[in-house]
C-alpha cells in the first residue's frame, strides 16, 4: 500500500521537473557536533537548513529557526518567504531586473552587454533573490556528508537569463563549542554578477516564553546603512546611523526606537528591511550579535562579507512548525528576524560605490559565515 505521504510527494513530481533534476530533493540530512551543542538538519532543495537545535541556559534544546513541518512547501508555498536557504545567483534586489557588464547606472535594455532577468518584487519593479527560480528553489546535489558536515553542489546553467554558467559548492559544518559554519565557493564560465546570502530567520526563544523577536538584543558593527527608495532599491547614498533607529553599534532591543521605524521598510511597514555596511569587514570579531534574555541563547556572527541585511519579518504569515505551536498558529509579523550576510545590495547598478561584484573565469567567488552559539545568564 502506498502511504498518503508518498502519494502527495508523487503528485509533486510533475511540478518539480522544470526546476529540479532530482525528484527527491526533500530528504533530510542531519549533522551534529560531537559534544551535542549543535544539531542541524538540511534538505537538498536550496541547500536549505530546516531545523537548528541549540541548548538554552537551562540545558534544553530549542529549534531556533522557523520553517515548515512539510519541507515540500519550500517549493509550493506561494508566499515564498525564503526560509533558510542559500540564495543566488544574486541575493537581495536588482533594480528593474536589469544590469550591464561593465556596470553602468541603471542601463536600459536593449543595449550592448545589457541583461534583463525576470522581475518578481514590488509589482515588477525589481528582481528579488535571483529571480522567479533562484538558487533557493533549485535542487542541489549531495557531494559528500559525514556526521558533522554536508556538501552540496549546484550548477546554474545561465538560469533566469544571467550570463554564463556558475558552479557552486556549499558546505555546512558543525563543531564542538556551539559552532555552525557555512561556506560557498563558486566559479563562473563568463563574466557575471554573483552575490549570495544564507537567508536564516532567527527566533532564539523558539516561541517558548515569548511570541516575537522585539525584545531580542541586537548589535550590528556598522555606522552606515544603505539608503533605499520606495521599492527598496539603493539611491547610492549611505546614511550615518548616529541618532537614528538604525544605530545598533551599542546593543539594543530590536524595538528600542520602534515608533520611528514606521515606513522605513516601505508602505505602512514597521521595523527593518535594510542593509548595514560593516565598519570592520572581514574582521575576526563578530559583525552581528543577537541574544535573548528569555532563553539565554546568543549567536555571534562572523563573516567575510562587507554587509548584512536585517529584516524583522513584517510580511510573514505562514503556519508554524508543530514544535513552535503550529499549525493552528502562524508565523506573523516580527515572529523572527532574518539576518543575511551579503555584499552591497544592487551594487551592479550603483557604480559610484566602486564595488566589484562581477566574477568570471579569472575570479572565483567565496562566501563564508560562522555562527557561534553560547548562553547568557
């Protein structure tokens, strides 16, 4: 007898064919640090982390990232909230879905060396996270795995209209002492923009003792934030955060100047969806620290990226995992905070920054981020 689960998965196979090469992209791989400090689960679809278990100050494990009980919803959920995958070929937004090589200020197609990729954000005004089917909605192939690591491979064969093929390897590793590390190495056959992120949504309380992240403590080592227009596209200006609600150089509760954030992330949105530029990029010290006084769980994030996007989840509206009280309850506004290590957003349309995000046969791309977990009393 075929189980209901198996029938439902078979029903998805026709939907998967245009997007993935393997009809079984949702098999779970579990890795765990030998000392029990970190346990993480992944699926091949998007090289996505689906669970992350960290012990709180009382020694009890909590799953501190949001997501789905049924991981096939990574493909089928029309809301597409981008729960914890590797995002590419170009993370965040591209104005008008258009860029040129060499880069120029907002090129207009058609034109020489001008590329236009599908738009999927702000009513077609920009491309978000790689297009209709970015790397988070492609199946990656497991290359190797061990009890403490898993490596995935993805071949982006000029998907979504980007030039050239990009071959990417992602490795997730856990270590004793509460360490999770993700690295991505990518090579390209032609000159092409590459800018990746790992789009993790954090709730360090795991909905035990609190319902949102507004009282989480946040520190961001950045004195500048990217100014954006109403479509969340950079104007080219960088804002000094001094005496603004963007100033987290000294740790603050996320909601410490909440009334001043109305409209900052577009429309009637309250909260943040902004790109901070690190003061000390590629430093050995954490660029971001986040912790909860409820669970006592703290994460310090160190990266080779020059910037971080912090999104406080205003648009979330998806059933919770059972472990988070679902499915009768939803993840809603401020249920979690996405903290995305990345490059300058839409730098491929902002030449005045002098940031080179074009890679090719003579220039590889490497993304690396380490998450160090501990507890506060």
